C-alpha cells in the first residue's frame, strides 16, 4: 500500500496519506517529461476563470492544484479524488476555487491577486504522477495608457532618452512613425515592454513614437511623443 492508502471498492479514502505525500512532493518527486499542461488563460477581473488541462492521463486517481510554480503544502488550493465527490481544501484556498470533474480549476470572481502561475499534480496511482504548469492572466476591463519621455529634446551621441508606456494592458507594442519599432543595439526594452531606453541617442532616432496596447478583447493607443535630436 502506497502513500494514498486508497480503497476504491469500498468507497473509502484515507486522505491523511495524501497530505503527507503532497507535503513531501518537493523532496521525492521530480517533474516528468510528460505533456500534461494547464492551458494558460486570460480573463477580465471580476469574471469566472477556467484553467483547463491538456493531455490529461486516461486513468487518474486524484488532482492536486497549487498556487504558484511550486508544490509546498502552504500553496495547495485543493485536491479532488476522481472516484468520489470527496475533496479537501488547502491553505491557499480562498473560497472561490473548485476543481471540476475533469480536473480543471474554476475560480469565481477573479481578482488581480489571482494572476500568476499555477501547478497541477495528477496522481495516476499513489506513487506515479505527472506535473503540469500554466498561467492565469487577469486584466482590468477598462484600458488606460499614457506615454511619457524623460526628455524630448536631446543631443546626439551625448544624451539618453527613456520612454515609458504606463498602462494596465497585458500587451504592449512600440511604434515609430506608425510602423513597428525596429530595435537596434542602442535600444533596450524592459522585460515587461513598458520602458524603452535609447542610449546614446542618434539623429536617426528623431521622430514620433507611441505605444499600442491591448487586452484579449480591447486595444487602444497612447498619445504620440516627438523626439528632437540636436547635433553638435
């Protein structure tokens, strides 16, 4: 008898074993190369979000969902046994999550705090399991955007310009004279694409910039900023 100590023919489950198993998961189970995955989802704040699974094994004993990209007992949302309606809520359960019959995670009335990575562990037996990851993106229903520049009149080969696209959108695209901005070795985008740094500025950088921002259902454009480059 393994960690789960399950007796399916009697409809009984000794779930304390599973609590031990998931709390020890980090120490004795390495991620597999299986194709199990959580389908990443984008949803507006206040709506219900469904995180479905892809390539779920045909025979599953239990689903365990975690908030974050880790599997500690403090990050457990809930786990569900497929042979019964018996489920257990974890430390990370907020009162809005539910595991559906197919193992998907349903979150009601999502908030910005729900955004981020999720982990699911699928138990095929009490000692054989697969692990999958996915992301929930939560965006605000109304888009806002503004573009600001550290300076709009600069000197070639001397000054640095920082353009910042302040927005609550998920996706940002930079435009130069209405065309997609072609980055060069002097241009750097921040990891979230909200900040464009040009160092040093050259005469070919002079012109009109703006950012195009969007969510899955909406898009909008910032005001334009015109960069003037002086020559020495």
